[in-house]
C-alpha cells in the first residue's frame, strides 16, 4: 500500500445561538458550504435545516 503525505485540514468552530438561550459550538471544515453547516447545526439543536437562519453578529 502506498502512503501519501496528507496534511489534515484544520477545523473551525462556530458558536451558534438559537435565541432561546441555548448556545452550541459546531465544528466544520473551512470548505464546507452553508447548506452543510446548516445540516451540522440542525443535528446539534434539533431544528430542521430549512428553518435555520444564519446571521453574523
């Protein structure tokens, strides 16, 4: 088996506030799309991904 040198990509951590007092930290890759990020957030907070609205504070 041939090994290649793969440099692991650093993950970023995003703090999400659901406006009901719950803050969740979600880790994702910098190359993830907004849709993929919403799916990760929905898995953490239990809200449908189509209902999530992301805003920068």
